[in-house]
C-alpha cells in the first residue's frame, strides 16, 4: 500500500470513525485510524483520496458507520480492515453513497480554499 503523505489526525475525537472506535472499545483506535487513512489514500487503491479528504470522510457520519461495520465484523479478531473495505466496496449502494459524500467534501474544501 502506497501512502501519499503523513497521516492527518482526526478532528472529531468524540464521533466519526475514531470516536466510534473509542466508544465501542477498539483495542487501538489510533492504529485503526492510521490503517483507514492508508486504505483511503493508497495511490494504487480503490479510493485514492487526498489525506485531508480521507480525514474529513472518516470524521463524518460515514466514518462512524464504517467503524460500526469494522467492529461488528469482529473488530480486532475479525477480518482485516482492508478486506472489509473491499467487501463493502462491492456493494454498489455503499460505493455510490461514498462517492457522493466524498464529492461533497471535495467541493466544500474547494469553497473554503483548502
């Protein structure tokens, strides 16, 4: 997996992906965050997002639902995170909503100069 730059940190420690990992008792929320950002920013992967866009996506409700999926699939003892994301990406509705949310984040960043 090829990452673009340094992993951005969450701006939403109480909710989103990171907060859900914490509140649901994930063994290592920081590592889960790093892995999620790496998957979303992998230059050879399915998403190829900019790090700040990946961070905003994970900090959103989408990220909370992704964390619920991860923890519901067995968390630390379940399938690997990249396997889970690949499985979810096979679902056209999930992928369509992901693309719509990502597009909105990119447009919002463009509007505020980020």
